[in-house]
C-alpha cells in the first residue's frame, strides 16, 4: 500500500522544477492557437462551407445516413447542429478570442483549453482533407495534454509531453529510412527539398544555391537530430538540454528555409518541457516567478483528475502502439488492434508522425485559366503558390493557405489525394465567391463565370545566381501539357 501511494505520488505529484516552463508553455500554446484559428477563419468558408469546395454539411448528412448516431463518434464535431458559413467562421473567431483570453490569463484556463480543443477538433473534421496534416493532429494532442497542465505540471504530464516529442522526432526519421526513398539514403534529399517543398519562401531559394557537400551534411544532421537525439530526451539533464537545443536549432533552420505554418513553433514549444525552470528563468518576468513561487505546492490530485489523466495516458500509448503495429505489420492482427487504432485519429490522439518520408525530385505547378470562347484565356492567380516567375516566394509562417498547399499534391502521386480538385473546378465554373475568395485574382470577378476551363502543368525550377542576375526571375518554367495528361511526380 505504501509503495502504491509513493508511486502515485511520483506520477501525479507536482514537477516543481517545471512551474515556469509550464507557465511559458501555456502562453506559447495560446499564441499558436491564435495563429491556427485566425488562419482557418479567413478560409474555412471556401474550404468547407455550404458553397465551399467540400461542404461539410453534406458530409455530415451522408455520414448520419450511413451510420446513424455512431457517426457522431467517427466525426466528433460541434457542427452536427449547424455547419453554415457563420458557424464555421464563428467557431474559428471564437477559438482565436478564447486563445487570447488564455494568453492574458483571464477566465478559467481549464474551461478555455477544453473549448479550444473541441473547437479545433471540430474545424479539423470540417475542413476534411485540407486539415488532414500532422501539425493539425500535433496541435490537438498537445492541446489535450495542456488541459492537465492548468494546476501545474506533474511527472506523468512531463512523460507524456516527452513521449509526444519523441514520437514526432524519431518517427519522422524512422519513416524516412523505412520508405526506401533513395534521396534520403544517399543524402541528396536537400538537393531537391528547397525547390520542391509545398510553399517555399525566399530563404529556400538561397538555401538551394548552397554547395552539395553542405546540403549532404544537412541531411546527415537531420538523421542525427531525428534518429539519435530524441533518445536523449529521457536521459540525465545535460543530455536533455542538448536534445532540446539541437531540436530547437533544427526547427529554426526549417523556419529560415520553409513555410511550414506553426509546426516548427509548436515543436520548439514542446522542447520547453525537456528543459527546466533554471533554463528558462530569465525569460519569465520576476513578478511572475515570485507569484508562482508563492503558490503552495498542490497535493495529490483528486480521483477524477487522476482517472482522467490515467485514461488519457493509456489511450495515447495504446493508440500509438496499435497504429505502429498496423502500419508496419502485413500479417492479420487481432480485431482489438484495429479497433484501438481507429479510435485515436478521430480525436487527434496517438498519431504516427512521418514528416517528408519521401522526397519529390521535381516541382510541377498547375495553372488554371478560363475562357468564354476557347480563344482568349485568362489566368486565375493563387495567393502563395509559385506562379509568376519574377515574384519572390513569400514568407507566411505561421499561416497555412490550405488551398495553395493542396495544389502541391497535383498531379497526384497518390490518386486518393486529388478527389477534391474536380469540386474546386466546379466552384470556379460557377464563380462561387467563397471559393474564388481563396485566390489572389479571379479574372471573372463581377462577370459571368467562364464557359471553359483548362489546367496547364509546368515544370518549375529555381533559377541560379547567374540566371537570376540576367532575368530578375526566381523561377524558370517548362510547359509539360494539360492536366491530367502528364506523368505524375515521382520521388
């Protein structure tokens, strides 16, 4: 009995050396939530509204017809009651406002964190394939863990955050090797990455010009940071600090060369719990440190809190293990494994992280044009994806323009990623304002929609220093043909 009590005390007792990091973590998470909600607020109607590319209300209707109330568990969402433009945008705006309240320390932090998790979960399901990315899942799982942080970090919570960061980093490296992609194995991935990533910014152009030996060194560092360093998270303090510093340095390099929305910022935030209060004390105002120090150390949490934390821990571990077994084992598995593996992803729990497991070796860009007569064609222009050759790639972190991002997957290497594109073209044929509002320029704004559309495919490459000096262009392009009658990109 005494041993059990001591074990509970160790697991659920306060992590006194992480009070400051816990305080900073919640503030940082609030800022990331603000960015994520605001980013969705300006595009959710065009993605998932009744006149959007993939109307969520239609998906909910079909799901309920097929599964009845069981669909509520498969698609957990607050939008079962209403999925209009107003409710979708309203949820994003309310989420941003709640995150600001969390940042300012107003209101009940626990209630706010629960609402933030539910609102973002609802929006992730609403936008469907446009929010089917690992950073969305990472934010959900981080947000869920943060609910248990309100009364201060515990040893169990520290382990769960460390486990999340370990999975994010180690599995990203593991799947790079497991994919068999030759560019990762021969250390040439960075030869292509800066040019072929979904939405490069200006830093990518400069990084692409670096000598090949340095780019190969960068790939070697990536494997070191993803396959070796994550194990240091669970080792003594000096090695943990090294793990955090190496991971943060890697994320800063990515931000300097890539537009990957908020995932790198969120990864840096998770590193706070690999550090401790001695490392971050100077970043916290003295009055905050004094106030946190004056708080009495809480005792063992109540039964409901402990049960919830234990259930969350078991679910995260079970789902993660089940997903790993399911994806890496070709043999038939017990039905319980499939059942557990299907529960977590619907709630953003226990996901497998595999950032860039394969590397594209060429960039294909789609240009969409409309016409009334088939003779004169006018181009639609996207906000951020490469288009005009002389336009410098923009830095947009932490925003993620979901339509521009999804255009990167076309022409498709995987056929199941392009089902949304015909719906997008249909919306252009109807000149739907919610969808055309996602674009930088609609040539048929205020006019009748086009009678014809055509989609051209171009091979885009970065210019060299010499080509840039001569032409002033950041890109060069070669016409390949009309979509979909072009070869798909292959690693």
